[in-house]
């Protein structure tokens, strides 16, 4: 495998991971925003932070309201 193919495969894997993180973030937001008792400002701040992390590459912050039983 050439160096170029290795780089392409690494970029593809990174894109797949990014897509998975974004899908998980979307699913989480859909779930928590369905509850009328969630703090929408808190959720919006988390979404903004998470989008910045996804854009610049870093560890995803812990999600508020991540436990389904918390509702």
C-alpha cells in the first residue's frame, strides 16, 4: 500500500468517526429536547461546544442529561 493510499484510508476513517460522533450528538439532542423539563440553554451551550470540538478535533465533552433515567 502506498503512502498516498494510507493517507486516504486514514482520512476516510477520520471522516467516518466524525460522522458517527455527529450522528450520536444529533440523536442525543433529539432525545433530550423532547423532554419539556430540560434546560434548553444548557443543551444549546453543549451543542455549540461539541460542534467546536468536532470542527477542531478534540475530546468530546461529557453530555448533560446523558442518563435516560434522569428524566
